[in-house]
C-alpha cells in the first residue's frame, strides 16, 4: 500500500533549514543595525525595532513555495509558515486566512481587544499531503496561547493541483451527491465512535449535530491515495483537551460513493465473513438481558432496533445495551406502519424515539429500521439516519422455535448478511447460543450494522 503522506523527516528538514536561514537573517540585520549605530556616534541609541523576517523558499513539492514569516517582537512573537503556488486565486485564499489570523493576533497582543485575554504567541505551520491526481492538500494548524489558556489549535485546509491550478472540495470528491455524502458520513460517525483515541474525550450526544451530512461540516479535509481525512473544530463533539479531532476515512470503505478519479484500486474486502445480528422491538427486561449475556460470551457486537415506548419503560435495560457497546437503532415509538401516518405523527414516531434513546442512554441512535420494513420516500425524508433492512429473516416471532431459527440462519446467511431477530421472545434468547456457535464455527465475526461495508 503506497502512502502519499510524505515522510515527516523531509518536512522537518525543510522547517529546520528555513528556521536556520531566518535566524541567520535576523542576526545579520541586528549586526547591520549595530554597526550602523556605531558609525554615527552622535545618534541616540534607539531601542531595537522588532524584526519581522519574511522569506520564501522552494519546497520539495514541485510548484509550491513555502513562505515563512517570523517576528522576534517580545510582545507579540510569531512564527508563520504557509504555502504559495503559481496561481493567484489559491495564493489569495491562503494569504487572506494568514493575514486575518495575524491581524487578530497582533491587535489582541497589543491589548486592543479589552474584553479578551491577550494572546501571547502565534504559530502557524502546515503539513502537505498529495493525491496521485496531482492535488495537494495543505493542512494548516494555527496554534495560539494566552496567559490563562494553553494552546488552542485551529485547522484550516487548502487544496490545489499545481498543474491545473484547480482547487478541490469534499463535494467534488463525492460528485456533489448528497446521498453519497450521507454514506461517507456514516463511516465518519462510525470511525468517531470506535476511535480509541477519542474514547474518553468524546461528547457522544453532540456527534450527530456536528457531523450532519451538510457540505459546510466537511470543508476541512485532506486527501491521499488511500484516505480522506476530515478535520473538525475543537469543542464541537470532544472535550476541550482533545484539540481539533481528525477522522480518517479509508477510501476503500467509500469507493462506491466517490468519483472514479479518487477510488482506490484496492477494494476493501467487502464484508469478508462478517455478519450483523439485529434485534428488534425491545428492550425487554428478561429476554434482552439474556441476549446480552450470550453476546458477551462470544464477544459479539450486535445492533438493537428499539422502540421509543419501551426505552421509556425500561431505561435500565436500554442503558445496559448501550454500555455493552452494541449499536443503538431507532425502530419508531410504538411500531406503526409508518407510510400510513401523516407528517406530524411520523416526526413524533422517529424523532421522539431518537430523543428518548439519546436521553436515556447518552448515546445517539445511529441507524433506523422502519417497522415491517415499510418505508417510502416521505418516511425516509424524516430522518438523516441510514435505513437498514435485513436479508436473513429468522421468523422467530412466528414459530417461536429455537431450532427453526438456526435452520434459517444456516440456510440463508452469507458474508455481509443482516440477520433479523426479536429480543422480546424467550425462544430467541434460548436459540441464540447455538446460532452464534454455528456462525463462529463457519468463521464469521459479529459486527454492528454500521460496521458492515455495504447494507
Ligand atoms: Zn419490529
């Protein structure tokens, strides 16, 4: 697998040599000033003016120059580096951002923003990533600190193909297709909830809001041949100490939803021996807890499509499902055939359930399954959640026979299957151990619906 993120060491070399050149320049200027003063004995010795050094050097990326600006003013020191190209439009965008950051910093450092604590340091640096289409992604990190608060970091990204002068947006990568964006967002959310680095820093109930599938939430990104990386603001859905989180989406996971030029040759092995167990109509204080115990025995993760009314009635059970790390799904409030409802009722059924799940478990429902699988465009338009059906119907609600559930599973399960069961029937809890034992012996691993690559 070829990674296009350049080796860090090259970048550090460039940064060091640039820093050395800049410091040499400062030294020369200081010496020059000093000798100038001594040659004119009558002039009073003035306090040395702070020096601002600007220089520009070719980078190891063809067509890109690195501009460095440094100030040794003790009241407002800064070190800024940013990319420039041969294209005015790109240069202007980057410089506009830099100038604004600098102006805000200098006026704050000079105490002109009375209501705020002056910023005492500003540092802007960047990382370059490249895609084989020739497009560079520049990831600028702006770090500033005040006397009271430690480093605050902001990420801004800029894109250019130095051969064509064209920029790039996330919208262009997914072909300006809102449905495709939703699919990518599904992966983004899944990555956020499963990122061990974010585990203790995450504010789960805010993830949904700040990752809504709106173009404006996906402006800050970088693209390599294998990855699409999104940057979010600090304080959006993580604790302040986390800094701005970045979310890496492997392109292989979204190949079907991005434009051909950006697809990876390496197709993600789709659902290779993965299966998603789903349990509908719960939670139930007896049956759900038995099911949780059996899942734990096999280290299996599943998805529970819950009814809002039952979550309200059995909040502890819903909480236990969430705490065990299973995925929470919305299955409406009280199981009506949704297409028959008017808009207002629909919203109550769907939104009301998502709110109840969030309120009770502290975690959002991340998938939606309409009762009876009955859905139309109007129903779909009332939720941002992906609508999830199934391909293995155990009919457990009908026959109440553990052996028949196993027979159905043996007969119809394939890699990537979604198996439908109900955690309100004792017979389902009784049959689950044998089902898991069988699937495990066949080499299947048990994942949540969102962890399947296509559904
Ligand atoms: Zn149901």
